[in-house]
């Protein structure tokens, strides 16, 4: 892998050189030139961007501050100039040569422009709570990936024990907490360049060539193709450019961290431009497995992305994108974090069981980062796809068509018991997924006071085992499964290599029509109604067959084997349609105050259990195969303000009432892989979010804090928590209990200081920055448990370095600088013997990044 990284680095270096040479190749025989300087010192500004307004044609200034534009446009025309640390400026060019002065940006906070409502607009003008992470800010943070978003946007919750088992929630809603069940849809939309990514594993990608990430909180189904009951991630990558450009980045860090990123872009001809991006990341594992004498939970990622931009006319823009990501870590595995005394008999407690098997955990604390897993582990994750997006200006709006195909292939091998004993020796849920999507929408102005978006969307998914999924027990399984003192449990070879092979498939169809209107009653009042029609259908086939173990016809021994694994098969299909919508009232009291209120009703699609069903008295509980749609009634009040020209302060209050909340619950049955889905009758989530930013002459401060209260209003038939397994009841009324994964208090605060300077003869800016993220304790169990709670923690991150005006940057970064020990999740082991694993947060990491862009 490292050899491949260095080969690609060399190729990228040559490509950058070629692109740089290409800057001298004219596209059209007409040239306008000029110089960009500081308005106070008249010093040339190196690397300032100059773009002809309304086109993709542009240039950057050289070491003398000079630029040239090769264009066929007749004078006069407008150009837009932007440079880091200076106010963006629009200038009308009236002659072949021009000198343009930029003012340093010390007194104003520039508007962040987003496209969440299918048009370019300032984020402070939109009646939606949106957090925006710019690509440059993400790159400067060091070792940045999707998981870091939760440290910047407090109401985002992201948990992952591996790529497949990824939970991405906003305000505590979206996906089931814990282990993933393929039979339901996420409630948080994940979009990259307009394409919906259906699988949670898609969020495991490294960020490369990102322009910005927009995090929209609350239902957005009348704006986006796929229904988004909890919110959406709208990720925009940098598009191909007709101005030759390139960027190359190399990072080194502790634990063997190395990451290389590169991007090149430029014109192929007058109407066609291309962009190619690459990312490769490696890091040593943070756990040591004494059984295999190898590190685990490492990083081994490669990703590439290519795009073509075709502009046959000023009114048509067509983008073709292809991407591929391959991840092959040696992992994942997790240490035992604790042992709970259940209500089972004394001989069925974890400590008694391992004592009988002459076993002892080789560590006293999970934070020793040592495991002894007897099953070699892997988590091969590959995903990618192609898309075509066409934007056609028609009238006062734009018609957009987005067509895409994506795939996901998952090849894991896990040790499900978290110990060195041969209890569950194989857990391999191989899966392959294909999705096809088509969205067609029109957005723009209908009249002077009326604008909006209308569209239709279709998504077709095919998810199946590849070719089979395997679960296998080992020779120690008898002692963990033992439920009586009968000597038959000790029968030699009874559970050796006893397992199940499962074939399953789920085919899904999602169709929708949606519309949202923005009616400007007057300059201050806007009314925004939205409507959505959904149709969802799912067809599932499930079959598992036992194999191995002692071959016997003895009814008593067969009964013991059936207590672990049984044959099971079912075919089922479900379909559901519904109408949802929202109404927003916006009041722009002034250019600095934007208040709004929203009422919305939305639905998360019907689901199917596809990981095995629980049994009762030897019968499969087939009624649990279907999971009702989740209905959300949403209320929200917010105000966005600009107290001064260099600051903003936003406040949001929200309340969500959820009916038939879809939740993932655990069961003691080992054959029910990853638990099963159920509906809680009623759930409520409510809270307050505050965010702000202040920019001074040499300092920038930002912060956000959220209070979130999520609880089961009514969940009368929940499985008992781990400590109550083996009691008189298998189910419990947990009404009033906390929802998993939600901290009542979360927050993020950061500051950056900059000053002009010279570094080895290069002019630019020195910077130093720090941010802190904190959260209070939260539950890590769908059924509230007094043991599976994670204590609150805080993380301190920092960076300092130098950004030269010629595009060179170098900086040192560090994460979790205080080396805080903390858990991301706690997971009860299957079989409910009492042990649970801890998914550990990363220890202190640090490194250095070097970047060059032009």
C-alpha cells in the first residue's frame, strides 16, 4: 500500500507540472490583463482568484500580483475577485488593463453561500437551521473525515463500530442506534453533489476535494428527493475548472499516519473541463491483538474521483462524475469494557463461565488497548458509482436532472464475543448493494414575489448476501449457551463448528413527488408551504440453514443445538404511501434579523427485519418481520441575527413528536444477528440550539451549544436491559426512559488568531487555532440500562502554521491533546452472558501537513 501511495504521489507531481504548463495554452484569442494589490500598502496579492461573472472562466494572480484572462467576451464585463483575508469585490472591466485594489477583511463577516434550497443564497437569509463547514476549514483541521462533523455540529451524532454499523443522526433521530439492520432506511439524507447515498457505510469515506458541507437540521423532504425526517447532509465537491489549477497535500502523524491528497483540473477544449482527485490514507492500528500479534483497527483507505464539466452554452451545464473508494483495515475488534451481573442463575454469569473454562481476560481496563480475539478480523469496504447531472436554464429558473448508479460491497469477519474463547468463531455478514436513482426538478422564480422548487424522485435498491452470510459457534459455546445443569451440555463436539449459512435479499422501490414555494407577501414576510407524496415498497427473502456440530438424531441433543441456532425462512413484502408537508412563516424584521417558524409532518419508510427473527416456544415470531413507518410531527422556532457587521448569532427551539419510532433492540438469541427492529409507540425529542461567530482584526471566535432531551413517551414492550436478562419478564415498559445516543448538553467552541509574516522568504499569514468539543453522559442501550451509560467527556484539538500567499501551507495539528480516555459506544455481546464491549475513542494524535495549491 505504501509503495502504491508513493507511486501515485509521483504521478500527481508530474500531472501538476503538466497542468501548470497548460496555463499558457490559449482557448480564445483575446486577452485582458491586470494587477491585484492591497488597498493600503499597494503590495501585490499573490494567488488572488479572478473570475468573469456568470462564467466558469477565470485566473489567479502570479508572484507579481498580475493576472490575465483569455476570453471572447466584449468589454465591458464584470469580474469577481476573492482572496483569503480580504473582502470579495466585483469590478467592471472597461479596458484591456486594470489595477484593482482589495480591502482587508477585518470588520465584516462574509456571507456563506449555500445551495440547500436548490439555488445559491446566503445561509443567514434561509429559514432553515444550517451549519456549514467549508472545505478549506476541514482541510486545515488535519486528519479530517465525516466522523469529525459531530465535534463541529453539536446536534449531529455519528457512531460506528465498523463501516457497516454506522449510525448518523441529527437531534437524536435518523438511524437506529447500535448495529445496523438493512431492512430500514436512514432518516438523515446523505447527498454528495446531488446524489443520495443510501447505505450508512457510505459515510465512512475520507473527505477529498470538498467545497463545503451543509448540515440541515429538521425535516427537509419538500426540498430533497429522498425523504429526510431528521435532516440532511448536502456535500458539494469542487467542480472542474476551465482555469488550470492543482492542489497537492501530504500529511504525516503518529501511529504511522500518512495521507496523500491531490487534485488537478483544467480545460480540455472550449466547452469541456476535467478534474481528477485522489486520496490515500494509512494509520497503524490502535489496538494490539495478543492472539494474532498484530495491531487492529487501523486505516487503509484509497479513493479516487473524476469529473467532466461540459458547457455547450451559457444555459447548459452537464457534469459527469465517477468515484471509487476501497477500505481494507485489519479490524475491527473491541475489548471487553465491563461485566454486568444478570438475573440468570449464578453458573450462567460471565465470570463463572470463564472460570470454568480456565480463561481470564489479558487486561484489566479496555483503555490498555489490548485484545485477545481468536478470530482474524477484517472489514473490507468498497463503494463507488457514476452520475450525470444536467442544469439547464429555462425561463427564470433551472431544470436539473440527476441520474446515478452506486454500489457497496461489504466483506467482514468479526469476533462477536469480544474474547479469546472460541464462542462465536465466525461472524461474516457479506453483503452487496446496488442503487439506481433519478431526480428531476425545476427551481426558480415563477413571478417577482414567487419562487420555489418542484420535483420527482425515484430510488431502486437491491441488497443481498454475497453469496451467503455465515455465523459459526466454537467449542466454548456450550458453556455460554448452557441453560440447565444437565450433563448433556458437555457432550463432546456438540457445538464445534456449528453454525448457520444465510441467504437474504431485499429489493426496495421509493418514489416521490415534492414541491416547496417561497411566497414573498412583502419585503419582510415570506410564506413557504411544501408538500410531498411518498410511495415505498420492499420485498424480502430470508433463508438460513444450520450446519456442523455433532451429527445426532438424539432429540435431547437436537433441542440443545436448536437453543443456539435453528433453521429459519420467510418471504414477505410491504408497501406504504403517505402525504407529508410543511409550512414555514418567515419574518425579516431587518437585514440583520431573520425570524421563522416551521410546522412539518414527515414519514420514515416502512421497514422489514432482515437479520433473523426471534422465536417463542419454538415458533418464529413472523409478525415482527414488518416494521411500521415512523411518523414525525415537527415544530420549530428560530431567529438568525447579525448583531454587528462582523458577527452572527442564531437560536433555534424545536420539538419532535414521533409515532411508531423505529428502534433496534437486542435479544439473547445468538441467531438473531445484530438484534431486530421494533416500533416504540411514541417518542419525543426537543431542544435548543445556539450558534455564533465573531471576527475581529486578527481573531475569529465561533461556538455552538445544544440542549437535547430525547425520551420514550411510550414503549411498553421493549426487551429488558442487559442486567435484567434471565428475570421473570423478557420485555419491559421503558416509557419515560432516555433515547440512546443523545447527550442533554453538547457544545463546540473554537478560536483562531492570524497575523501577517514571512516564512523562509514567503509572504503570508501565521495562524494558531484551537477548538474544544464536549458532551454530557448518554445512554448506549436502546432499552435504558444503569450500566450501559457513557460518561461525559471533552476533547481539545489544536493547530498552528503558515499560509503563504503563493499557495504553500504548512501546519502542525493535534487531536485529543489532553489524551482523554472515552467511549464512543458500549455494546452488549450476543448471548447476553453479561459482558459488553467498549468502542474506544482515539487517543492523542498529531501530525504535520504540507499543501501546495495554484
